[in-house]
């Protein structure tokens, strides 16, 4: 595998899947073998007799490498609730080592792997570990999807502070305008650029 990225967000429903698919598609167009991964998904629909998460389906459709869904999505839960709560209700414990093994297997199949986290960066996965611990275990560069709405500057800076506290690499950030009528959008983007000292990789309008 040549490269991998971990897609996280300032919150849930900020467009992580959309950005992950866009990134996959760009690499596919450049001729790379690319696969998407969503280690933990909560919220499924019945598709051809199997409970499947919509985000997982989108990642599979964007990818040009096929793999067992158990590798692409090791943990999937029916209810669209916090992962650790969904796991507890299902009588399952989310284990980072299981996800790591699945990631390592996928890495042998592709040039590039795009891993999408669940919710925000500090969402719990079990009693002791969070999405942040998963990102630290995989130890791949992070792309932060910022839900551009009132409060986004604070959410962004807090998330980046948590990333840096774990000595992880922030590769870049993407602005996704989740409130189409957000006032002072350009000014908010400019403030985040100035505070992070990092240009915005891409800007989207309400793409969830």
C-alpha cells in the first residue's frame, strides 16, 4: 500500500462519507487501486436479506477494489446510535485489534486505503477506547471534515488539539457547509485557515 488516510469530523453528519468517496474517486481517476473502509457503522437497512449501512455501500461503490464486507466494515449495528451503546445493546465489544487486522488485510489489496471514522474524533468505541485511539493505532494521516455552521471554529480547534495531543499527523481539512444559509461563511473559513495555518483542501456545499 502506498498511502492511507483517516477521515474524521468535527461532529456526526458533517459529510465524512461524501468526502471519503470524493477522495477515493480522485485516486481511482489517477489510476490507483483504492479501497474504502468504515470500521464501525451504526444504522443499517435491510438490503437483499442483509443489514447493511448506507455509508459502507457508498464506499464500496466508489472503490475499484473489492473485498469481503467483514473487512471493509468489521462492526455494523442496526440502530443509528453511538457506537459503544449500539455494541453494548448487541452484546458485542468493539476491539481495535480486530479493526487493525482488517485494515492490514485491505492494505495488501490496494495502493491507497481511505478509512472513515464514526461520528466525531472522541466518540467512544468501548468502555476505555475512542475513535481517537483507533486513529492512533492505525497511525495514518488524518483529514478533518469541518461541518461549517455556527460553532465550527471552536469544534475545529478542539478536534485539532485532540489530534495533536496524540502526536498524530493532520494532513489537511475540508470545509463542508452543512448550513446552506450560514452567515459569514468565507470569514469562518478564513479564520480556520489562519488558526490552523493550513489551507483548506476542498470546500463543499451541504454534501452529506
